């Protein structure tokens, strides 16, 4: 698969190799974050959304994809997933994020909040301790919102980012997961 970077897109890993993986289609006007690529019989690959758009614009009797690179027609039934490119894109995106979003939040944001709070408390003294606690509350709310915005949901999930984060928190904190399992096994109890 030929991986290209479109003009105007911001790289997620600082401009490294394969920082943006988009299909070479002229119809691809947005950065698709999906790792699902489709290969045509001519050997060129495109993202799932662009291939779907190219199929959708054909009449029902002639449902074929016209490759934007070489203009070869591929019947809809002959378009197959490109598993090698999917794995490549998934590896690049995972390494670009530096692991999980949760690890990045714990590694970078929370220590910075702690340092900021300690600076405020040492400078302001006991007079402004109440405002510092309000600031901590606001910063933690910002961290939660940022964390929800950075979450990459698994493909095919019906969860919202906040539900996905809550599920990760329940798996991380074993107590919530045990309660969920117990209620699903024994029925809900008050």
C-alpha cells in the first residue's frame, strides 16, 4: 500500500515516517483515523470510507470502484480488506500515541497538575488554600475533558468516549468490575 501525507494535515507524531496515513484518493478530503484499508484488484489501496463513497456513486447494476490512481475498475465483490496495511497503520498509530491515552494522561498531565498546585500553595500560603483547591478541581475537570477528547475508540464499538473511559476505569479499579459481574450473574440488588 502506498501511504501518502495530504497537504494541510497535522502529523500526530511530530512529522515522523507514516505520521499520517491517508488514501491517495482525490475524494479523500479529510484525515481518516480508521485503520481499515481496502485493496482493489489493481493492487492499490484506499481507506474504507473513500472506497465506500466511490462504490456509492455508481448505479446498482454497475457497482464498481474506479481506482483514483490508475482508473482501473474493480467490482464491488472483488474489493477486499488489506490486512497487512491495517496492521501497519495500527502499529504506527499506537507508537505515535506512545501507548495508551490513559498512560499518557498519568505520565504527563497529572504530575504537572501536582507541581502547579504545590507552586500555588507555597507562593500563596494559607490565605489562598481554598482557591487552590478550586483550581485543582478545575484542572482535574480539564484533564477529564482532555482525556475524553483523546480517546480513540476501538473500531466497531457503539460506546461513547465517556462510556469507554468509564469502562476502562472499572477494569482498572477491580471493585467496579466485580460489582458489574455480580449484578450480571445474580441480578441487580439494592
